[in-house]
C-alpha cells in the first residue's frame, strides 16, 4: 500500500528536501511510524509525548481533517494523499 505524504517546507530537512514522499500504513498512526523509520526525527515534530499530533499541526487525508474523522486511527487506503499543514497564526 502506498500513501503519498505532502511535506511542508519546514519539515523537508527530514525528507532530504523532498516535498512529497511515499510511505505505508493502514492508519495515520502507522503512517507516522513509517515516516519516522524513513525520515528519522520527523515524528518528534509531528507528535507530542503521548503520540498525538501537535496542536499547531493539521493532518488531512484527501482534504479531510483527521480531527473530524478518527484522529490517528483514521484508516488509510492505497493511493490516499496525506497533507501535513502547519497552523498559521497572524494578527
């Protein structure tokens, strides 16, 4: 199973400057583990100490926010696209 992950510029230092990478996983949690094995150090940027996505980070599966799906238990299928989007604040 191949999942395309869209990586934002600030995290591309972990992916050898690649904006997209292919990983595997049946859920978001498994995908994050796959990302970590392929790109050591990225998990600490994505998840807090409990393994939950950081508050300032949004994850989307095919444009659907995982917070409105099943969180890290959201199932993935071959060909899905996962976007990592840092939250933007301004004033």
